[in-house]
C-alpha cells in the first residue's frame, strides 16, 4: 500500500498541510521552552515542572476535546485553537526578546498552551477520518502520524542551531508561523457534522470510557501507549539535562530531537507501507519492547558498559541508538493507531481518541518523573528505569492477554 495515497484527496491534503505546519510549530516550541526554562533556572527539575505545567491541563482537557469533537463543528474549533496558540506564543516571544521573561511567565504560558492543545489533539484526530473514505483510511492515519514524527526530524536541529546563535526567542517566533498557517488552512476545510444526540457532556464522556473498559483490545492498546509515553518519553522533556552529561549544547539537544523524529518517521512510514495480515498483535508488542530495550542502551552510553562515541569518530553513540529505538516506537504507534481508528465505532470516535490522546500529555508529564529522578539520583537513572517498567507490562500482556497476542490484522 502506498502510504501517501490519501494525499490525492483535496480536503485531506489541505488538512494535512496545515497540520504539518502546526506540528512544526509544536516541535519547535518544545525545544525553545525547554531551553528557555533551563537557561532561567539551570535545574533538571524545572524541566519536569514546565512539562507538567502543560501536561496536566492537556490530560484534563483531552476529555473535553473528545466530547467537543463528537458534538460540535470541528472545523471552527480547529481554527480558534490554532489562532489562540498563535497569540500566546507571540506574547511569550515578546517577553523573551525584550528580556522581560520570568520563570512564572513560562509556567503560565505552558498551562494555557496545555489547555488549548488538550482540546486540539482529539478534535484533530476525530476530524480527518471523516473526510476520507475507508480506502484511504490507513494512508491518512500514517500521514497524520508522520506530521508529528516528520516535524521532529529537521525542525529541532534547525531550531537548536538558530537558538544557539540568536536565542530562544527566534524559536518561539518561528513556532507562531506554523499555527498561523494552520488557522488559515481551516477556512478551506469542509464542515463535518457533530452527533445529533442530546445527552449531557458527562454521559457523552462516560459512554466513551465505558466502551474502552469493556473492550480488552482497546484497553490494553491504550494502556501500552500510556506506559511508553510516561515512562520512556519523559526523557525528551529532560533532554537539556541529559545532554549536559555529554557536555552538549543547544545544537546537540536539537540533534537528539531530530534523531528521535527520524527514527519515528521511518517506523511510521514502514508500518504504513506494509500490509500486515498475520501476527499484528505480536508485532505491536515486539516493536514496543524493542523501543524500550534501545532506550535502556541510550541511558547507559558513556558508562563502563557502552562507549560514549561511535568507534573511530567523535559522534555521540546516543544519536544512532535513538534513531534505531524510535523506529520501533514509530512502527508500534502507527500500528496501534491503525487498529484503534479502524475498529472504533464512528459515533464515539472523538471520545475514544480523546482518551487515547492522554498518552501525549503523559509523555510530557513524564518529564517530571525523569527530571525528578535526575535531580535526586542521576539523569541516567531517570532515563533508564522507565523502559524497564514498560518491559514488565509488555511481558504481562504477551503472556496473559490473548486479545492482543492473537490479533492478526486491523480488519
């Protein structure tokens, strides 16, 4: 299957173009805010705190976003969200370039961004399947996932280089451009009708949650995404502190972001191209396990067990290991999304995607876990212990959960 086939559809192409620029902005602001707060405080714990400042509201508002996506006009919602994010980033960029920014400014802006992004993700992920036919669904899922992974390949490296020369304000201002493009692109998207049900928002939410709790396949696939994002992806939020142990700078931080993105993008596109007809559940568990094991190796680079550099070079070994590890994660995540998007009933898609979307905020919140352990013990331990916890879960699912282990394909 051609993973790019959905781009022949004009409406999806317009949506994807805007989303790609929004993800450019999203990835760049993660780098810029991490470097900004680390510059202001010099603390690994502060990296976790600023991550939590956005992750907690993202997690809470994912529920609201799922309800809104199922009940209201998502096109208008996407416009207002992108435009409001643009305004917040303009304000933070002004404070930074004017040398007026304080720690609390970064925390408050992170909270506001968390609220807006918490609504945005489930709205976005319930919208695009409604503008494509079943024939193009797998391709659209692959391309939608590729916007985040693809933006991670080049944006952080370029952002890190620019920030190292011009300061964090350039990263913040450039990120505003991405959300401005997204807000403009919504004017060219079709309206999608919400549900005609008149039930209360609370009942609307509980219907989605009840569906997941009663469906073992959905429950454990979503649980796996929660674990991998909280216990493993937290290291992304703490990268400035992790790179510090290798005497790295903003350039190395950006390059590490890009290595993760390159691996994930390659994994996503590979999973999107391969039509898996057998053992899909085992493949999902195996690729998630592979990701965990590679991240354990990343945490050990520079110790007596694993050398700091690639032999005969001065290139840090963490870079190729991150690419290889995140390939497994990209493959695993695309396969998981394909299963969920293909099997979820249309009338509760937004709510289920809202609950799934919590995994992104957990990835950000995981920065508090990694940063906290790094502050108390060592940043290596913070990066390495989470993948071990995930391996225990994956082994449990493989042994005891037949609905995952015996899943053959997405049909």
